[in-house]
C-alpha cells in the first residue's frame, strides 16, 4: 500500500451559523451527518501527514455504517472530525444541515451532549454513579431546556435489560452489562447520530454480538444514524453499509455484506 500522499485540493469552506440549514445542507434530506471535501493534516514541512484527503461522505438516518481500514488509514480521524472532536484542515462538516466547522469548544460540547451519542470500547461509565445516574448523565450535563423523557428512559432500560441493575455501580456489572448501560446513555437524549468506537473490543464474542444486534435494531426502529469504527469483520457484518478507508481516502463503499466478504476486502486493502 502506498504511503505517499499529495496535498489535497485547496477547497476551503466558510462556516455557516449553527442552525442555518440553507448553508452546506446535504442534498439528500435523509443524510444526518455529512463530510464534504474534508482533509486533515498533521505536522508541518517534511513531517506533514494527511490523515484525511478530500473525503466526501454522508450518513443517512436510520442506517448503521461501519468504517474500516488498516491502521493509519484515517478511520478514527474521520469519526473524530464528524463528531467535532477534531477540526478538519479543510472542508465542511455538518450535522442535520448545520455547520460544525468554526464553532467554539463550548458550542461543540453542547452539540455533542444533546445531538450525539457515544459508545466506547472501554465503556467510560462514571464509577461513583449508579446505573440510573450514568444513563441520565448526558441530560444532567446538558443545557437542554426540554423536560427529561422518563418514558423513553424506561423503554431503553427495558429493551436493554437493565432494570435489575439500576441501583448498582458499574464495577458490579459484567462487561456486556456495562456496554448496555453505555448504549442507553448514548441514546437517552435522542441524538441524531451515535458514534461507536470499537464497541465490542472488550467483550466476548457472544456478548459482542448481542450489543451489535441492539445497535442495529435501535438504529432501524428508532431512526438513528449509527457510525461505528471497527477492525472486526464480524462486527462490520451487522452494519447496513461498510466504508473502507486507505491512506486517508475512501477506497470502497459497499452495502451490507458477510464477514467473509468483508475480511477478503480488508486483506486486499492491506496487500494493496
């Protein structure tokens, strides 16, 4: 695989105001998260590395997408840029048609709390809070004026089988149970998009499959966009779409496929 990258085109997007859906709005009304001609550079001079190079991609509501690629391909950088955790060097990133590029840290933090959900490999639950308090944490931290939806919380608790554990601390739960709490926490504020970073990396095979099935089902039934970074072909096989990155560019974008097919494509990326 070639590691030489050229400087991407000089496209520079002028940020729109948050909430201005006329600027940078995706052409497809079903697209909830969009990157348009996004490039991300690290370093200067001879040490310059382009982690992303002129990437354009959209993620639809109600769809589960897996992002894959060899180490250093740019998959984690793409997720961080889409989530406003990292700023692109060039290009536009929108959430529900509103521009994220150019917003200050406070504004981005509030958007992440109210419009995005996150599921991490390491769960990232607050150890001193009980399970119900962990689930409610995003709402507690946000400035959202809307009343808390206890009926929605009850649905998540029932769907994820968490009722017996609400008064317990995370350390008293298994890895799979903790990840279910993380999924509930990610969804409690009814986000537009859920970002999952290797969500089954610390789980056994059976438990991992349960979590992936939950993400797939909730994405479809509750109309969320789920964007998952993974190196696991079996995990990616649960997604409706699999996007492959190589050298900071999208190399393949395929519909739902078997783990065997995805594995073959991954090997081809590594050997290219």
